[in-house]
C-alpha cells in the first residue's frame, strides 16, 4: 500500500486522472489539482479552515438564482474574471479597443432604439450624449455595427436590481453606414457591487470599499469582427484605480464635456469615444460570447428570483464618510444627493 505524504499525494491524484480522454480538460484539471495542493501546503490549511471554505462556497451556490450569479461575483471580486478577460483580449488578431467585464447586469432582453434616442426612462436632468465611430483596426469605418449599451440609472442602480421585469437604461442601437453611432443616456454613477450575499460578506470582512467606478457598458458587434465587450469609465471618478472588480483601465476612461462643437446633439454634456474592432479569427468563431448572460447559468430552475439587494447601511455610511473631504462632486456625493 502507498503511504501519502503532503507532497506525494499530489502525484497520486494526477496519476488517477491520467486517462482523462479530453486533453484540454486533463490539462486544466491537473493544473487545478497542483495549484490547489500547493495552496493548502503553503497556508498549512487546517480541517476547520477548509470546512469554513466549503461552507462559504456552499452559501455562494445557494445565493444563485435566475436573477443573481454569486459565483461570477466571487470570480469578479477575486480578480479572476478580469484576469481571464485580459488573457482573452491578448488573443485578438489585431490591435483594437480593449475589453472590459461584461458584469452581472447584461441581459439579452434589451429594447432597440432609433439613432439619438434616450435610453433612460427618467433622465432627470442628468442627460449625456454619447457619440463616436466604430472602425476597424486600421481606422476604416465599419458600417451598421450593432451597439448594445447598459448602465445604472441616474439613481446609481441597474434596472434588474429593482426587479427582473424592469427594463431601463439599456438599449440596442445601430451605427450608420459611415460607422457613426449616437445615443442619449444619463450620467452613470459609481455603485456598490451587490454586497447583500456571501461575496459581500467576504468583501466587507476584507475592509474593501465594494465600489465600481461610474461606467457605461458596451457590446459591439459586426459581421467578420470579434465581438467587443467593454465599458467606458468616467474620468474623475475616485475609484478608477481601485475598482472592486478590477475592470477599469486607463485606455477606457472617457471624459464628459460641455459644449463640444462636434457633438451632433447640442446643449447637452457629451462623451465622444471611437471604438475599434479586431477582425474575427477562426478561434473567435468557435469561442462564442465572452462572459455570456450570467442569468443563463442558473436559468429557470424554479427558484425565487430575488434580485441583488442594496448595500448594508454601514457600508453606505462608510462610503459617505470616506467621500466627505471631497466636496467637489465625487461619485459618492452623486449617489446620495438629488440632482
Ligand atoms: C458591473 O459592471 O456591472 C459589475 C461587474 C462585476 C461585478 C459587479 C458589477
Ligand atoms: Fe456595470
């Protein structure tokens, strides 16, 4: 009989898995075992601690419903989603606009709008125009690309946080034959990721602020090009450098300008941003959507569909307190004042 030591047990597991027929699955699982064992050895994991970890992951699974994907949130807050995203982005066949997290609030069910339409049901004086051009890697316009956009309403919440039936601040637009897109929205606010579940408990226990910088999500597609899942982050936001899910990057920062003479709609603040799409590769054609609709992971299992809740009051209060010295319109002030 074999005797296992903290080192030989790893090889024993790998040996048992050696006949896995799917080569990629074998590679991934072998690496998972090697790294998990190395992790347990490094921290000298105790049985009590491992049960705690299992309890935590059980709670993460139990928090998932068709309207909520707590495991994706766990991956996001541990930087794994961003890492996978960054690695995938490097496989583009040519330089183009960087990708950013799809996030849990994307949904397939999104209304179509005419060019220049307002996607917010209640713009409430926070209107912003967005315009720019969709081009290829060489800068030549791509005609008629589809531009899907979604973001928080002017109160800093996504529609789905108010209920799965509500649809607001999201829309599908078509760029024109010269690649130009144009829409109206509201200025998004930075917001807390959902903190009312086990992942929120983890984030709070790590003394993290739990916020994302203000941003607008985009999903842009055109035949023959790699689908671009990205987001624009508003310049000046206090959390550009410490996004709780590590999605913000310098090349995706957008500026809200007043009186831009080039803006096709006058009299409103505006954001101009051009997007570049990379040619679609063979591998892209096989890969499907990066991120996919998170609701699909748990869809229609008959469980309740309680959406994400509000941040705990003490977190909200801490955020307000942290923002106090910056009286000059930081994102926190936007969250808690009326416009
Ligand atoms: C978002 O951008 O909507 C998001 C991304 C990751 C986690 C939570 C929210
Ligand atoms: Fe978002």
